């Protein structure tokens, strides 16, 4: 064999050897991971830091993307966020100086992050394509920045640079982005490098963070901050303060638990058809009189004139434009909807604030979380927590919905709340009524119309939002509103009069057609002489 004949075989053998070597390296790598992995830390229930679903982010991407600073691996390499990196490095340098005074080093914290590599990766739903050392330094620097930022929210004398202090609102907004999170246990560990009272200090720092960023005055749920190690990251902590854990309630879709039998339309049609058949079979004396009249009239006319000339004259006088317009309207009314037509999801079925106010419903604010939402039918009072509307509220609400949709397995309570607000707020008048009742508090927003635009543009959850207790409240409001006589009268007019305009138009067109056709017939066949005879 020649040298050229041997080269393909040698190449195949070399490729097979490389493949075997890669497989062997993979096996060794897996064995090392299993030996060094901390099973208790790595085997968490589920990831808690997700990417925002496209169904939510496509409509308003700015509400889900950090605008000033990147925290964590998802947006770390974004060139638009590089300007804040030197601030983060300056804070890390300051941490290093402080730790050296206490006999330790910032590098020790970096080593801790490297040892917790698998635990850190387990928090992220998407694969983090970074090596061990890069991930450790990234987490250490971001944790140092977040810790000093939380300190600045609780203590204005904290040593943040003046430029960062001016951008505190924007930074706070970025820290609640779903894709901009790091594990909270890293902040707790870094704080332990500084003080032995890490848990107490972290609880006070988180309290200041929640008060500064939360759109709700949820005072009764702040007890959750006493257990910071129970939460994965800042956004989950904020969610737990606003939406405390609750048991799933029964579905509110049943009405009183009783079954109601409704007769089918097919049965009614069969009865009507049977009656009409019997009616047509009955002979009547009036038919003989009509036949005699027609026969007497026809016998007095010339046959050729009646069968040929007169029909042509009548056809020329029939109003054909009415025929074409009538059937054109019917065709367009019942034309099928094109397949590519997009039908948007309807908002929740509940009257607006203005409609409820006209019906006598009063709104009252509560200083609590979403569990305080209720409706008192005896006093016709709708209790809702106060929500503060400012420049960050839209982004905070959007990311809370995104977190709940992706990470929570229970009922989507917060998403249902946003749908409730979307349903009762239609115009600036609705916002004004809620603002006067204390349910909406406007800060740094120009007008009530801007607040209404925020809620009306709120995207629905990526999956069906069902929350038993809140659905029950919505059902109670609808039941009370629907029981009022004025509302019943308006619904009757809307259902049986306004929606029947097509039928009434068709009937009027048919009547006009019959009248004009009769006029054409009589102008040709001289009906006056028939009736006089």
C-alpha cells in the first residue's frame, strides 16, 4: 500500500484516539465534581434566578433589562453597563482595606466563592458559561457592591461615591431585575467577614432596602426580614414581603356547588319545527277565498301580456340596489375571521372604579400586603393596599410578575393583583378616585393619566393567573355590582337591544324591500283595480 492509502486510516485512528481521550477526561471531571460537591448546598429544590419569558419581555424590554449596573453573570458582559465597573472595583478595594484591618483579606472571600461554585451555579436556571475563578471574582465584587449599596440606603453617611448616591433610584431599580440577581448567602458571608452580628445587621440593611423599593407599605410582613438566610436573592425577599405564603384555596369557578340543567337549543328547535309542520298541515277556509280571487283576476287578463310583457316591466322596477346592499351586508357580517388575525387576551371581567363608585361602592386603603384585599358587601367597601406609583414602580411590578411566573409553583397572587388593577383602571378618572381614597399614591409621576397608562399597558402573566382568595373577592364584587337594579337594566338594554341592531337592520331592509317590490308590482299589474273588484 502507498503512503496516500495509509493517510485516511491514520486520520481515522487519530480521531478515535482523541474521542476516547475526551471521554476519559469527561469521566475524570465528573468524578472530581461528585467528590468535591457539597450535596446539601447544591441539591436545592429548584433554580430561582431565571431569564424573563419572551411573552413578557417582548412588549416592554426596558422594564426587565438593567440600565445602569450589571449584577451577576447574565448581563456582566453588556458593554452599555461597563461605566459602573470602576465603581464596583473601587468598592471592592475599600472592602479589601477594611478586611486587612481586621486581620483577614478580600481574597479569602474570593476563595470562599470559588469553593461554593456549584452552590452558586445551582441558583441560575440558564447555564453560566464561566470558569471557576472568573465566577468567584465576579460574585465577590458584585456582593461587595451590593452590600455597600444596601448600607447606603440604611445609613446616608455610608461611604458611597457622590455619583452613585445621585443614581441610587436607578441602582435600586436594577437590583430588583429578575436577570440581575446573585445569591443572598454571599452578602451574608461577606458581612460575617466584617462583624459577628451578620444576621442582625443584614436584617436591618434589608429592611432599608424594602422600604426604599417596595411599592407597598407592607408593615405587617416585615417579620420575614428576620430570617434573611431563608431567601435566595433580593427579588425573592421583596416578593415574600409583598405576597406572604398562603394556602391554596378552592377554585371559585363553581356557583354554590349546585348543578343547573339548561335546555339545549337543539331541543327547542325540534319543538318549533314540529309545531310549524302541524300548522302547515291544517286546512283553512281562508285559502279557498284567496285562490278564488287570484283565479278571477288572472282570467280577466291577456295571457301573453301577463306572462311575458308584465313580468319584464316588473323586473325593471324592482329595486335591485337594495337587494345587492342587503346581501352584501349579510355576507360581510358572517364572513369568517382570517386565520392570521391576532385576538388579544381580554382583561379581567370587573367594573371600573368609576362604575363601581357610581354604583355606591367605596374604596378604602390598607397598610398591608396583598392578603388585606377584601370586599365587604354589607357596607359596599372595597379594601385594597396602598400602592406608591413612582418612576420605579412599573419595573418593580413587571419583575415581580416575571419572578412569580417562572419561580413560584403556587397560585399567581401578584399576577392576579396586576390583572385586577388593570381591570378596574381604565381612565385617569379611575386613578383620581383611587388616589382620593388613598389606594394609589402618586410620587414623581406627572399625572393620573400616566398612572392609568402604566396599568393599562401591563402585560398579562405568561401562564394562567389563578389565586383562590383574590378570585373570591373579584367574584364578590361582580356579584354585588350585578345585583343592583340599575346595572341589571343597563345590561338588559345592552344585551337585548344594542346587540340586536343587525337583526333590526335586516328586518327593516326586508320590510323596505317588500314595500318597494309591492309598489313595483302594483304599478305594473294595477293592484287598485284588483282590490276594488
